[in-house]
C-alpha cells in the first residue's frame, strides 16, 4: 500500500506545484528526505502526518490511502481526480476506523467525539454497513478453530456494525461490566438465557453466561485484511 500512496502523492504534488517536495515537507513538519521516502514507497505517512499531507494536496485521507472517493475507486488524470478507472476495482462501501479493544468497549460513548486521528488506520469495507461501523484486530486464540466452519486467527481484522441486530449464532464484540476492554465471541441464545462461546474447542472457560452484566458493542459483518 505504501507504493500506491507514494504514487498518488507524487502525481498530486506534480499537479499542485510542479512536484516541489520541500513545500510539502515544510507544511507537514518533516524533512524532504521523509517526503522522498513516502514517494518512493519505502514508508507511508500515518496519523497526523497523513492528515496534513491530504490537506496540503486538497484530497481526503480515503483517497490518499486507498484511491477511493465516496466509496468508489478513482484515479488521478491530467484534469484532476476522476471517477474513471482503467480496471474495475472492489465495490467499496465506505471507509471505517480501525480502533483498539478499549475504544470498542467505549464506542457508543466516544463515537460522537471521535476524530480521524483517533483511529489506528482507516480501512475500506466491501459490504454494506452503518456509519457507526468500526474495525477490530483479533487478539488471542479464543476464536481460532482449525477445523471449524468459522475461525479467526490473532491479528485478523473484523468489521463490526453496532447497528446490526444480534441473533443466535452472531459473532459479537461484547464488553463485560467488570472489564474495560471489549472481547470477541459467538453469541448463543437458548430461551431467555444468553451465552458467549469461544470457537476454540480447547479454550479454558469456553462458555460464559451473560445477562445485564454485558453490553453488545456490535456484530461482526466481515473478515478481511488491510489492503
């Protein structure tokens, strides 16, 4: 992805000021060497630096990072940014934030004040989702089941929609009242009882009964990798 970002920076710089890297470096507050590394694809701007680069080039972070505008693939032409593409891209539905497990547990409280720089990254989601959707990185091996129909390795990304209604069998992100961070488990509903189940058959305390002591933060709607 760093190479693609570098190519977009180079083309946009050329269109804006003839490719003057020093102006961008001064605006962002980095060395010209750092800008050259971005353009060459050795590294990529992140966080506040990414925001400043996008502001300087008058584009969105989503376009700079993923080449999409309003969820649709776009490219840079001699007349500026156009929605015309040479080859069809994925049907991106939107860009959503990659957040921590602590942020996921507090999502309903912090979403209204959440800023672009508060996310670890912003990733394209290829399925329909609400505006509250976020991405979480799977931690641990509790949801890993080598021989199961569903399995999630540590480090894999899950897209979570807080507005999706959880039902029996849903994969949910849940915050227990006595734990600050959210956890990822399968929801099982039997009558008036609810359980969180780890997919790993050998996981200790694989089944936990929940009631009013748990808050479901969202339902997993897609598993994917950063592009």
